[in-house]
């Protein structure tokens, strides 16, 4: 539970920039300042969504290659490991953006 409160003074320009950047990342101003203030980086929701889409496409390609290699009797362990890593990364991205 968050009990501590921090108040700061900012210029109109800084205020507008903070609000704008929080909106770009899809989080509240409090969450944005908390993320940036604790050494994290605020990443836009659209960037995470784009990364998730790209990872899924790559995962689908690897899955197709793995199936083809399996049919042809080739070793698929590299494909399987890569696919597992991509699925783990997609799960991470989903958690970051507040999804499943």
C-alpha cells in the first residue's frame, strides 16, 4: 500500500511534458513518475503492442520451421528452444502492458 506522498513544483512546460509523456505511455501521471523516478523507463503501450505482434509473427515462423524440420526428421531442439524463449518474452510483454 502506498502511504507516502511527494509534492514537487514544475513549470507549465514541465507539467505539460509530464502529462503528455504519461499519456503516450498509457499510464497515469503517478505511475509514470513512479516508473521514471525509480530508475525505470516508461515505454509506450503502442511500442509494447508492436513488439508483441512482431514476436508472435516470429514465433509463428519458427513454429512452421520446426514442424517442417520434424516432418523431415531433423533435430528440432533449436527451434523448440527459440519458440519457448519467444513465448516467455511475449508473456513478459503482456504482463508489462497489463494483459494476461
